[in-house]
C-alpha cells in the first residue's frame, strides 16, 4: 500500500495480485478517498467475495458484479467514512479471456503489439456524473449533478458516480455496480496497467 498527497489530504492507493493457478490471475487496484479505510477493506474483501461467488456457481462476470456489491454493502454495515474507486482484472490464459470490472475513475489499459507497433487499448471507462450511462441513470432517477471545482460532481460533491463505500453519497445517486468488459486474448498483449 502506498499513499499520495492530494491537496491537504492523503489518499490510499493499493494494488494486489493473486495467482489462482498457473494460468489464472486476479489483479486489483484501489484508489481510496477521504481516508484509507475503504481501500484497505476492499483490497482484502473483494477477492474473497469473488471467490465465494465463483464457488457458488456464478459465471465470472456475475461473480465480479456480486463481489463489488457485496464488498460495498458489507463495508457500509461497519463503516461510513471513506470510499474507494477500483479496477479488477481477471485473466484466464487457458481460455484466452480477460474480464475487467471497475467503479469510478480507476482504469485498466492494455498494451498490445501489432506489426512491431505498441499501442494502448483502454479496457475501462471512467464513471463520472456527466458520462453515459451514468448521466442518464442519474437524470432518470431525478438526481442532480453540478459543475464545481473544475468537474462534474454529484450534488453531494463526489466527482465519481460509482465507488465502493461513500455512504454519505448514496442518497445522491452513487452506486457500487461495476461495469464489466470481456476481452478475448489474442497473444498480442504485452502488459496491462492499472491506475
């Protein structure tokens, strides 16, 4: 775990790698805000919740969604004072597939090499109050967003529309449901960056 200075506050940044088998990997990156408690909690519990849902027979995509939502609800039962954005990558090399799940503005970018040219492929989308589909979801549910301090925010002031934790922002439209993308591996992949 590391911390970076953000104005006058410190934010937790946590990255974890779990090797499930020789060809199965679970990578996770958490960028906490309003303290490090939620990022630390999610770094411990999200993988455990994912494994539990897979063991119960969920497919990978549904297990990722359920793990994010369960981690969020369990955190809120104990704590309320911080939150975290997150990005998770599940790689199954034997099946040549990768799943990326994220909430907030934590990102996954894949480097692929074709014809000896390295290029970046974004694998996740930022979840901001003014970006689709979140803007449509917030508007349909009559939640307000505002432009303040250089970016669009929930009425409560949070600059993301999805995260884990952040109890105070729930009444303003925040959700913990991740966006999940399935990516077929081709062999041209060189590395992945989570940030």
